[in-house]
C-alpha cells in the first residue's frame, strides 16, 4: 500500500516515504525527509531537514522535527536527525539535528515515549526505551542511555551523561552526570539513591539488586577518599555487572561534567 496523504498536507515530491505511511491534515514534509514504513503523522506537524523517522513511529499534532538547532554556531550546514523505530512523540515535541561543531548528528533509539512538550537538543544521543515526561528537555550534546526516565519539566544541562536505568525526578535541574541505576531529585539535582522501583519492575534478580545497594552505600560512604572507595568497590564487586557498569561510567575518560553526588 502506498502512502496515504491528506489533501491539505504539503509533502515535497523528493521526500522518501515508506509503505503504509499516513500523513494527516496540514502537515509539512520537507524534501530531504525519510519516513520509514507505517509512520503516522497525525496532523499539524512538520518534518524538515535531513531527518529520518523510523518504522512505526507516531507524530502527534504540533510535533516539529529537524528544524535548525538553537545554537548560534550553526550556519546552515547539512546535519542530521535520526529517529529509531516505534517512537511516540506526543503534542508539541521538538527534536533538532546536530551541528558541525558538536558532531553533526542527533540520534534517538527505539521504543521511546516523548510526552507533551518534550525537547531533544542538537547533537544529543538518546538510547532505547526512554521516557521523557511532559516538558522534559535535554541540552545540546547530552547522552541519555537506555531505559532512562525523565520526570515532568526535568532539565538536563548540555554535555551531561545520564546512565542506563536512571530516574530523574520531576522538575529536577541536572547539571552533573548521573550514574547508571541512580535516582536524582531537586534543583540543583542531587543523587537520592538507586532507582530500586524501576529495577524491580524490569526484573533485576534480588541478589544482584542486594549487592548493588550494598555497593552503592560503600561507594558514597564518608570514610576515606572517593577514589579509594571507587577502587575498593571495583575490586570487591568485580563479578556484579551493574556495579561494574557504574564504576566504568564514573571512570569514563570522555566525561565533560562532574558527577552528581548525594547531599551532605
């Protein structure tokens, strides 16, 4: 079945449309856009620039993808926005392509849910199965890993890393990297523990979770230096994959921001 296009929609003849694409009333699709099979653009949405939208994505009214990034260094160069499969973008979601100075590409993984008014800024890398609640926004060159949940109106500072399975509380202002499995709250945000509820829901084995919680308490204890505690936990929990994921995240050489820590 070919694409189904409402008469009021404006679709450039050069746009690449997959099978069973649906484009509703008053949508605008640009000449360099690729919409994969079964994409639904419901109404009053625009897709511009070098933007690729993956299979089975749904764009609700007011979604705007691929328009120039909000960066004064951007000078109109060709940069990309690539969105994976089965993402849902609710009303007024915006996502911008990269910039030449930031890598030139914004990428979204698969199976994400982006609620009303969420924003993905230029050059950001977003993983699979994320949830951005209403009004959540990430700054340029952010790295949001798999299974992350951003609460309503949470803000992520540019160049920040948010590790897998992390939970960011509503209206948190995150200005530092968040460890995998961490839970942060507040403005400015601080680490409030582990995302235990989320990990239980995703089926983490009880023993693995118990060791993870013990390792977390040791890592952020008051005794010794943080580097000493980091080395001790890495040695004692070398066989626990989630713990070592946290250790490797902290030790990453490409970190550009400090680490989000507990209060006090």
